[in-house]
């Protein structure tokens, strides 16, 4: 039941423009595709939880 409770704290929101530099840096390090540039009408989203800053 603890896992379900932890999921309730997760929120998904659109990335703010001032966060894009950090987002790209984290993607470059942690995502298997690396940092990707926006093409056309691209929107980026982030999931945050209770421990996110």
C-alpha cells in the first residue's frame, strides 16, 4: 500500500521556460536518448513528487 500512497504525491506539469536548461542537462545525463531539441509544437512535461525540490 505504501507504493500507491507514494504515487498520490506525484504531479505532472508542463515544463516552465526557465527550467529548460536544467531539464536538458538532466536528460543528457540520465535519458537513453540524451537531450533532444524541440521540433515544431513540442511541449515538455515533468513529474514531481514530495521529495522534488
